[in-house]
C-alpha cells in the first residue's frame, strides 16, 4: 500500500513495487519506452487484469491515469473493492507496442485501503500497463503490524475467564446479555513510534 514515487499530480505505482498486487499475465520488458522494471502484460483474455492495493484520502473523487501501449483499441472496467466504478474505459491504439500514451478515469472511492482492479473487457486483454498514477490517494503511508497480545472473553458463567492461551480467537454476538454465548476478541498493538497514534 505504501506508494514510493510521485511523478505528476498523483502517486505512481509501478509493477513489482509496494501497492502493486499482481497481473494476470507477466511483467514484460521487451517493448522500449517503459519506466520502472517493465510493464504489466496481461493474458489475452476478457477478465484478465492488473490488481493494486491503494490508500485513498477523504476526497470524494479520485483520478486514475494509466500509462499504456497497445496496437489495437481495447476496453476495460475499473473495479474498486469488487464494485465496478467505471465501465467501458477505452484505450485507443497507440500505433505500436513501444509508443506510450495515457488514459485518465475519475471515480469515487471511500477513504482508506482499497483493492483496485483494471479488468479487460476485450478478448485481447488489457493494453500493456506501464503504471497507474493515482490522484486523491496512494500517498498515505500504511504499515502492517501484528498484535503483541490477543485474547477473547465470554459472558455468562465464563465471564471471569481469560482465553489468552487459546489457539483461536472467537467473536459471537447474541441479543441476550449474560446468555453465555457472547464472545469478544481483543487485540493489543504496540504503536510506539507511530505518528498520530492514539
């Protein structure tokens, strides 16, 4: 989710760098003019795609600029957290596999970390994608961390017990308080050294 490079108006996510998740295909480097280590070259099939994980800020509309190359007109959908937010995105032919151009799409997305996918509608797959530049997101620094302690507790007859040594964490909610069937899980994180941690 951490995005390392700013090129223009947003944050650029290159393939095989933080924020890039996968391509249904390969990372190519045989067509000159790309930036980074290469470009995302999807399989030639409808449904093939490129996946990213992006941190979005609170702005209501985000921009997605794709640097791409292709020798025929192709169509794709932009999907965020499983929902299609822009359909029928047209990628006009750039004339050759080494001529790069740009397509920008604007779409809404909620603040926080989201799974983003550019998915081919065309049977020939996606164009070669050099990078995506995200406006309204991508610039946040998100860190993954493991809990330093965890436990779950129960209500009813086991309300005084601590299940901190159990191999699993259990969460269950019943409408009746004190029924003995409620379970709450607690995670403790060490946030020392993180700015704005409360």
